[in-house]
């Protein structure tokens, strides 16, 4: 399968801990997106990379959140000092330069706070 | 913010066509209409998109009104596996910008 993969699929955290999620996009895709989804809501945009450059960040991405895509391939999303409100599904998507621009989503990482 | 309005939920009998409406009255001339769906606990799945002409692929058909202020996604023969939340999104193609998903329509296919 050559789709978008995310690791881990589930993460349990205690308040104050740091967590890191990984996303591996479809190999030929140069654009990568992170979204967050809470129960009953649609996905909300967090940030976007074109190759290794982070070009756009949502106001939802507080100072505790940082994303990287060091070699323009996989990406990591780190949350420092997790809070209860960070509990959500974190989704990664990738797209190519094709004019259609549809995004292909991974299965997500579910973060649960205890 | 989301630029579309969709009914929160719909039911459809298995084997019948499911017609999911979407209003996008403020759509701009260079904005495409995209449809995605999300089956429980999975990532969203691309279905179809269009600008002003009707589109069809192996999954669905997209009917866009002439004034482009609304559209309908048609699943021609709904199956139980089509039970999902369906999102209608408008965006400018190829800008790299994010999708604004809204809350979508929860479609339940009934046996």
C-alpha cells in the first residue's frame, strides 16, 4: 500500500508530557498538511508544507505545537506540555502538484489524555 | 471558515440513489467544489470535484447548478459501506491552501 501512513495510531498522554506524531506522505507528493479533528466536528487545518518549507500555520497551532518536514519527505508534529484540550484525532494529508490538488489522508493518530 | 451549508443528517435505503445537497452561495469563479467522506475512525476519503460542469467517476456523480451556488453529490446505488459523514468543500485549486471541512452530512444507509 502506498497511501499516507501515520504513526502511532493511538497515543495516551498525561498532562504535561510531550508527544510526537509521524506522517509519511505518498512518495511523489510534495505538499503535506496536518489537521486536527475533535468529536463531531470536521477536520481543522493546522499547518502546511511544500517540500521542506512550512508555508502556512493556523492560529490553532499554539506555541506548544511544532511541525517539521526536514527533508521534504516525512513530517513530525510535536505537542509539548500536553493539556486535556489537546485530545483529538490528528490527521495528515498529502497532495501533488497536479492541478486537481486533491488531498489524500492518512488514518490519523488519536491522542487521548488521562 | 467553511463556505458551505449541508443538512446535518440523511437516510437512504440500500440500493437506492443517495442525493446529498450542498449550498455554496458565495462561491467565487475560481473555486472548485470538492466532496470527501469520512467513515467512522478513518481519515477523509476523496470522492470527486468539479468547477462548473457535471462530473462522474467510479464512485459518484457531481451535479453543479448553472449559477454554481449549489451542488448535489449522487451515489447511484447506495450500499451499507457508504454510511459515512460527507463533506462538501469549496477552494481555489492549486493554491496549496487548506480545506475547510465544516460539519458535513451524516449519511446512514438503511438495509
